[in-house]
């Protein structure tokens, strides 16, 4: 019971961070409006989302390994403090002349540093507290609690912002983070003093320089993929220099790893086909996941003509499917094995994306019995993504010693988050560039202004619909490739209950 209390407190903090990550789905239009942006310049708002994800990327190579040395609870508490600071910065964006878009992005970045760190730390704590098949169920439960935040995130943000309109609107959501996160962090620290937390012999040193090289290299990759002018080009002006600098830093990191006696990522992992395959699959899955999280609400707003609240709620069925799939994936993997469960899950998501790529403009009026056809496809897509969480995490943990579980879980989350970053940046640039190609320069000959405006709106909606259809096809291809990688790299006879 004591172990359950400690893990529940860690999961509660993770739930708060997950709420905050997905709350942007419905709050983004209001947030960008308060810092002087419009929905037509969406590419300028992508750093608000990618800034949070970049926090994961920069911190992840350090936090997992650092918790292996300093302990899970102290590092967890530090992450909560960073999350609180970032929330305060985000809540004050647009209130002063200096607190514009850069201030907002910086706040989201710091939130990502803290909130993202809670993910591998909670998973590592679950791995420390449990073993055998119980570990798989614990991992699935923690992942489900994280993803449960995504279920309530859009609705939570919209409802809280509406209820608190007189005291800040969307800003109140981020002010609320301070109390919730501090309560979870303090509870975990107090509980850890009363509950014996398993300790493991730590590594003798941490390759700080190597971790910083890797973090800086990944950060430059984010900069290289940022879409600055999608109307005229699919890549930005910094693509070549930032991309070249990224290759130099990542190359320096790899060279350092080959020369060190104790590299940040153990050589046994780098030589393991299962680890390489799980990492590659997570990158592909993250890119496809970002398509659903960002493009479905935008599709609802720009094509289906839904308002801010309902365009966010269009994603609800997908978000419900993810935690359900996470729990089911933990149970199924303990019986059928990691490979079968993960490959099956991502194949289900791929099939759903194929169906979504054929959505017409009146998709929301089509039903399968009492259910909307779109809701069924989104629920299946989310279920598939949920199914892969526990088996891929357990597959990597099964390759590592107990003292490096923090690092191992960091690498799992890092790979998926890196895929989300690349997917967000690259597919946003591609999508907006394709939109301008498809729309071209409309020539309207309608007799009156009202008819001309309506005709232009129809052309714009049709261009957006074609753009998102193509992006859904790309997402389906990413899922299919991930399924192949899993099928050929993970061990067929190893179930997630093995260690």
C-alpha cells in the first residue's frame, strides 16, 4: 500500500502537467490574440507549442541520469519548482510591453523543462518500486494517469477560462497550476520521508558535457525546422546553418561517447537492435501523434466551422482512447508480448488515419448508428496510440540495469517528444506551404461583395481540407513504418513482464 501512495502522488503531479500541456488546444487562439498574433499567422504561434516540447528535449538527456545519482524525489521537487515558475511567466504574457510572444514562449519552455521531467521520473519511480509483471501494470497505470490529463485538458481549459473570465480568463488556468503543482510536490516530499524508497547503486559520474552537446544539438534542430515564411518556402532561412550546426554538435556528442569509459547512453543500449528499434518507433509515433493533437482541432475550426470550444472538444474521443489504450496495452503486453501489442496498436492508429484522410467537408454529419463516424475514427486512433506506451517503455527497461532506469525512461520519452517536435515543425511548414500552393491566387468574378466573400471562404476551406487530407496520409505512412520497425526489431518471445 505504501508503494501505491508514493506512486499515486507522483502520478498526480504528472496529471497536473499533462492537463497543462493539452489545455493549449482550446486556449491557443485567445493566447495568441493577447500577444498580438492572428490565426492567419499560425506559423508564428507554433513556438508556443514547440517551446513546451523543446523543454522536454533539452532537459531529458540530463534529468533521467541525474535522478539516478541524486534520487527521484529531490529531482522531482526541482521539476515542480520549474513548472511553477514557467506557469507564472505564461500567465503574465501580454500584460506588459516586454512580456510579448518571446516571454510567452520562454514561459512554456520552462514549463516543459519541469513538466516534461515529471514523465520519466514518474516512470522510473514505478520501475524502482515494482518488478516483474507488476512493473508493466505500474508503468501502464502511470502512463494512463498522464494521458488522462489529456482527456480533461481541453475541456478543463475551456471551462475554467470561461468560469474565470472576470479574473483573467485563460491566464487563470496557468495561475491555478501554482497551487496544484506545489501541493503534489510537497505531498511527494513528505510521503517519501515516511515511506522507504528503494535505492540503487548509482553510476560514478554523469557526462554533463555530452548531455549539453546533445541537448544543444536537438535545440538547433528545432530552430532549423521552424516555418518562418510558408507562403513562399517550406523551409526557413536558418535551415542550412542551424541544420549544419546541429550535425556538428550531435557528431561531437557521438565522438565523445565513443571515447568515454562511462558514456551518457550505455554502449550496450546503442548496440541493441531492440533499443534502436524502440527509439526509432517512438520518433515516428511522436510525429504521427502531433498530427492528431494539433491538426484535428484546426480542421474543426477552419473547415468544419466550429467555435473555439467545440473545435477543441472534437479531439475528446481521441483523448479518451489514449488512456484506455495505455491500460489495455500494459495488460495485453504482459500476456502477448511487447512486439505484438505495440505493432497492433500503431497499426490501428494508421488505419484510423487512412479513414480520416478521406473525410469530406460534411464529415461531422455522417453517422455509424448513433455515433458520429469521425468520433469512432478518432477514438480508434487514440486507442492505438495508447496501446504502444507500456510495451515500448517496458522493452527498453528490460535492456537496462535498475540503476539506469531513470536514463532509460528519459530516452523513451525523449524519442517520442523529438518526433513530436519534428512532426510539428516539419508538417506545419509542409501543410501551410501546400495550402498556399493549393489555394493559389483566387480570381473571383462574383457580381456582389457578399457572394465574393462567401466564395473565397469556400475556396479557403477546400484548400485547408485538401491540406489536412494529405497530412493524414503522411501520418498513416508514419504509423505503418513504425509498425514495421517494431515487428523487425523487438524480441518476439519477450513479454513485458520479463526483466
